[in-house]
C-alpha cells in the first residue's frame, strides 16, 4: 500500500489543529533531534492516513478494501503516537485533547455506530484520564493520569527516573513482531517415534541424518570423512492431508529433545505491499540468530509452505514475485547458517520449482498400507479395555484393516473412535468388527485421491500411521 505525501498537505478536517501546532513547537525545542524527528514523522503519517479515511468516506469507493486498510493502520499508529507523546510531552495532554476532539467530531457526524472517529476515540482510552472518559471538560493544568515520575530527559533511553511501565508499554507496541513459535509438546503431542506406526524408511533417515547429527556430531563428522554423508539442510514432506506430515515432524522434535521453531504463516501474511516479504525475511533472520546464539542447529518447520512458496508462473503481481524471490534467498541464507528447514504441503505441484529444489530430500507421505493400518489400530485400541478381545484376534484386526484400506491416518483414528462408541451404545459391549463396519458405513470421512498429491508416477510412497490422543 503506497501512501502519497500529497494526502497530508492542506488538511482541513480531523485531528485537533491547535494541538498539532503546539506539538510542532515542542518538537522544535526538543534536544534529542532523532527522537523528535521520529515523533514528527509518525504524527505526519497519522495525519496523512486520516486524510485518506475522510477521502474514502466521502467518495464511498473501495469501502470494503482500501478504507478498512487505512483504518487498521491508522488506529495502530495513532495509539503508538499517543503513547510516545504522553511520555515525552506530558504537559500537552495529547491523549485527553485528541480523545475529546474525536468525541466532538463523532457527535457532529451524527454518532453513527460505524464511524472511524469512534474507533479513533477508543484507541486513545489507555492514555486518557478518567475525567475525559466521563466527558468532563479538559483541564489544561491538571496532572495526567499516566505520566513519568520525573520529566522525560532529552534521550528517553537514558532516562532512569521515568515510569518504566509506561515506557515499556509504548516500546512493546513499537517492537518488531516475532513470526517464529517454539514447539511446546502437550498431552496430545507424539512421544517421539514410538508414537508413529510405519514409515520405517523416513524414521531411519531422520535418525541418521538429523538426530544423530545433533546428538552425536563426532560420529556425523566421521561419516562425512569416510562416506561423504552430509546432513540434509532441507526436508520436504508432501502428500494427502491427514497422513501425518505435521505429526512426524512433532515426533522428531520430541525424539530429538531439541527446540523446534514453527513459522507462523497466518501472522506473517499481509496485504500491504512488500510487507509479507519483509516479515518472511525477518522470520528467517530470527532463526539464523537462534542458531548462532546457541551454536547448535535450529530446526525450522514450515507447514502449508505452498501458501507462501507458490509457483511464480501462476501469479504475475510484482509483490508476489518478490515474495517468492525473498523466500529463495532466505532459504539459502538459512541453510548456510546451521538452520534445518522442514516443509510440509498437500500441494506439491503448486510449489515453485526453485523452492522444491531447495529441499535436499523430498518424501511423499502416502496413505498407510495394510501393515501400517494394523499397527495404527493396535496403538489406538490398546488403551481401551473393551478392545482386549479384538486385539487378541489377528484375523479380526486384519479384516478391519482391509475395510480401512485407502483412508488417511487421521480418518482411521476418527473411525476407530466412532466404532468404540458404537460398542458402548450396545450395552457397553466389547468392540467388534461389526462396530467398525457400522462406523465405516456412517462416516463422513473420504478416501483421498492419491494421484492428486503425487509429484509424478515415479514417486515411491512411504507408509506411516500415527496416534491421536
């Protein structure tokens, strides 16, 4: 989103003009010129955004897009501006006066429920005194509710006597966001590879390639010297949904007992120009810093990687092309900085070819085969006392496994739970093959079309199953 500087010129509406004049005088006299310029820039930015709000409000065009875009940015910026001015120029009573001004404008505008002036007023509440909140007249000589214990010094970072809670609250708003979340296992998380049924080849590759490298670097060094064996810096898991791509990655984190960080794609995405690319680079830079600080490999997991690494041939917008280019550069930098990247996707063919090539190892996670289904059934039924008779009958387990052929791991777990409920409804009887037959007949789960998720006909599938507690 580009904001023209022309919008902030000759504004004849909105914010308190007299207050802005007083602010300019204070800024001109402030000894810390850098700090003053920052506040001045943010103030001008807010005024320009407000000009756009009024412009779009009057034209009533793009009300569902640009208007709300400007409003979201304006409210956030205005709140930060109020906090900075309150702790720097407390005598201006900036928040009190702006709150009262927007309240007056809101009333003049007809007190409509959906009015950005009302939102602007509420944005300032944290910095406004109780008197103004109660619509009392503003007393210019009163002490503000929130102010430093002593006058803020010329350099706010060197102030020792200021109210740290006020300063910290403002700084927290200005602090850059983190787009990495450390994976924290809970009761439903896998307890290492013992929770995973099947997928023997992949578990072996993870054991030899990643776990051994992290836990026994001397052996890994010897393997490299004698056989040229290197650690995979990129692992891409792809295949039908519900087949355990995320689950096996969580199992790896538990097995290795080593921190794993997940890229929060939902928070990172933005509809503002270049912002997604900037957030993407910031996330990878953070992972690199973690690896450098701990002097150990950092595992970075990117689920649904296709949402940010899409094929550039499918999109022509400059921002989309820059996003993929930024991701390629970030992946190269991370892989050269002791960061192990693990990606997961249901849509292999929608990934950009260059991003696919960045992964040293690409594994197709298929629906479980017969042996994996039986292993999955045993793990799922084992905690259930009413399943003891069924588990003691290999023929029954084999019969159920054949009925479940083609379902994903997640679907099999859901059908198993449904079968257990069927047995409970039969006067708390033992779980039987018939209960599974009924559960399959009534289930809304569907068998995925494997061919939709395979990269090509030469792909050799890996079978796995997992337990969902």
